RNA sequence: GCGCCAGUAGCUCAGUUGGAUAGAGCAACGGACUUCUAAUCCGUAGGCCGAGGGUUCGAAUCCUUCCUGGCGCGCCA
C-alpha cells in the first residue's frame, strides 16, 4: 500500500522535473512517507516539499502544490491535501484498503513475511552461557530476545542460523571438574575442606552422586585425569539441562558450537597465524598481542599469555573469524551488557581483517533485576542461592515470561518481580492479546452453529464495512508486514509486541461496540471476514514471537 | 579518571529514525454484563520529555556541557 503510493509520488516528481516545474536538478533521497499520529492528517503524509524547499529555493507550499497537481486523478487517492508548513497528506480510497483483507486471507499464515533480506545469511549467536551451571533469569532474557530477533529476520527474508557457543575450554571448566571431584570424594567418605573458589551449589553434589552411580570411582586415577573426567561429565550433563530448559522455553538452536573443538581442530593457531601474516599481531614481554588500538580500541590485547596459554579473547577471535569463513554475511552476538567492554576489541579485530563495522552487530541485553515481593533477590552461582530459568518459567508460565522479556527494548534494565508476575497473571498483557484471538474463535464457533460459513477470499460485500472502526482495523492489518520488516532491520522484536497490543485493543473496542453476527446476512459475512483477518494476523504475530494463540480461554 | 546504557504521567514503559496538539498499560476516580467470552469496553484526571546551551522551517529524537542511576575498564572467564 505504502509502496504503491511511494511509486505514484516518484512518478509525479519525475514529471515535475521534466516539465520544468522543479528545476534545481537536485534529487531527494528516499521519499519519506509516514503514518500521521493524528488521523485527521490522512492515511499517509510526506515532508517531501519541505525537504525540497532548500535546494529549489521556493516556499514548501508552492512545491507541494506542483506535486499535488501532478498527482491529480490518481486512482489510489481519495483526497490529497496540503497542510501546515508544507506537508502533503494523502487519504487513500477505501477500496484500496479492503484489498488488504483479501491479501491477508489469501496469504494466511505467510502474511507478514517478506523478502527484504534477499536471503542474506545471518548468524545469531545467543545465550552461550558457560556450561558450569543451570541457566538463570538473565540468560532467559537473552534467550528470548535472540530467538525473536532471529525469527523476525527470518520473516523478513534473511537466511538465519541460531547458534549456541559452548565455552567448554578454560579455567572455569577446570574449576567445575575439581568441584565435582571433591564432592565425589566427600561422598566416598573423605573429609574435604571445600575451597572458596569452587562451585558450592548443591547441583555439583548431585552431579558427583550421578557420576558415582554411572562410573567407576576414580580411585587410583591421577588427579589431573580425574578432574578432566569429572569436567567432561559435568559439561555433558549440564548441557543437557540447558538444552532441555531452553526447549521448554520454546527455544531451539540450529547449531551448538564447541570452543574446545576450535583447539582440537587447531583452528585457534591457524586463525592467529592469519592475523600474524597480516601484521596485526606482535610479540612483547613474551606474550602475543593483537594490535587493536589501530582500529579504535584504547589498548592492545593479549592473545597468548607469557606462560604460553591462550586468553579467552584468542579463542573468541578465532571463533568469529571462522564464522565469516563459514559464509555468513552478517553476524549478530547477543551479550549481557556487562560484556560491553569487549565490543571495541572485537570490532577492531574485524576491521583489521577488512570487514565493515556493521558485519558484526552486538546486541547488549541489560540486566534483569529479579525481585520477590518488591525486594531484590540476590543471586550468586557459588552461594547456591539462585532461582533458575526453569523455576521462573514453571512459576510464571512460558507465554507470560516470553512476553514480559519482549515488552521492553533490550537496552533498558528490567525489574522482574516473581510475585507480581504471578499475581498479575490474570491481567497480564499477554492474556489481553491472546484473549482477542480466542474471542474471534468463539465468534467462529457461534457462526458455525448458526450455519454461517466463513466466506472465501473476496466473496463479500465490502460496502457492508463502512464503519470508521472497521476501516481503522483494516489499516492496522495493513501495517503488519512493515512492522515485521522494521523489527528485523532494527533488531527490535518489541515492535511486534506493541503492534500486537495495538491490534488487540482495536479489536476489543470494536467487539464491544458492534456485533459481528447480526440479522443482516451480508453484514455478518463481511464482519466475520474482517475479524478472521484480524485473527490471522494475531496468530501470525504471536507465533512469530513463540507465543501460543489459544482457541478458547 | 575513561567508556557503554538509561533518565518521558505517581509506577512500568512506547514514541514510526527530525514532523503537526508527546502516547499506552498499571494505580486513582466515574460508568457499561438479559446482547457473538466483562481476562473486555467507555469516560475523567495526570507532562518544564533530567538541566542548560547549540544546529533549523521544526527537536523527546542530532551536537555539546553538566546532573543522577546502572554496568564495565586484567597476561580473569
């Protein structure tokens, strides 16, 4: 709809240039078309005349008049007005709008999908929590946002892979292995002085008990080997928990990528060598450094420590280089905001390799403050005093939890009060939206009972839909595809949530004001057609975000 | 000290990428169930968009200086 209008304006503009009405020769960039906040200002509005005022050195209203004259008689528009300082306001013909309903019905579950991505390959890496313990609520937010970003990108025609990066190499894995081993010895009757820096949480003891039940008892096995076996066992089991918890939350990955496998395949050395060959790294104080300061970082960074071991950064660099080797055009990382200090060095590394800065997009997920009854709930992995994601999903529910995380832009902090979320669950916004869907389903059941069959595409009398409420609903439906595209291009899935709330509100209002099934059959059929279009779009948007669309509530 | 994010109604947040009179939800107050599901709707009230300066036809939005809150600034992971 919007694009058709844009085309028409483009044509009018060309005409003005060719007949000399406009003569600066300076062409504007993209024509900006927006939906005015105030409905009196029409369906669409453009500031084109004001943009041209300067290069043309003519008053904006004069330019607007020329453009309007060139648009005269266009079948798309009912009314074109010049307003304010030089806005051109368009009111589209009602028949154009009703075609949207046919489009929704025809496309069904694919309505809202587009191809603006042209199959560009994007990888979204998210969660990537260390496999040293269960997921907590902060991971949950990153998980939902990452999943939803991937989903809107897919809907907009990008080719998307969801990946989880497993940090299964490094010190924290040693710590996990040692912690399990010590608990195991404790279970075997040894008296153990459990270290401060070990993982103290009860699940470590559970893992030890499970290990004891499934394997031999590691008596007489060398310390280092014993730790290694415990660590591998722990990672394997914990990853099972993580995968299961995510699945219960509606999140599945296309690929689980192991950090350790980078070392096993000698990828880290290979990628570091490429950097060295390009002169991007240097040796100093027995360590190997990456020259990130040349590309905007405030400090050079160590890749290999003076003791010969690799930093976490080294494997991260290799990992990201390898992502592009795998053929992705763009890479998105979803990180906790506390890692933001890492961005400059990662971008510096990529610039050094000739990538554009926007090839890597890092989405920072701000902290989730977990509260219970308004009081902060302090969590620490070691203390064992934490509520897992699984607990929260079980307590609040999957839909409510996902909805809550998607309601805000990810770069603002979020208070999550467990009691509040539970207590409010009856008037939680997610139910508001789902209720709209259930209501249409209910109308459908009543219609079926009365022997009224939902009309096929285009088989209704549009003149029955003359209420302002009805036209407004149709216009809202028309906006859905554009909403998805904007959510994708800006990595902002919350736009879809707000769209859903707006659509549901309009529907509820309409429902309360007018009956769908009335005495006049033609009107009933037309309205049934309309509300089912609403239902399709609600269902599409809900499913896009991994939310259910219940038939009854 | 330096950097990143935020500051919009009493509370929680949107704000279509610089547009016209800044919007929702909750909380408050007043109404609507004999009618397709009241988990709903209608109405009232609520604002110096953290503060100052700048850019222009036009700023919550852009630039700048401050203020407040959160988070970072390792040869840790």
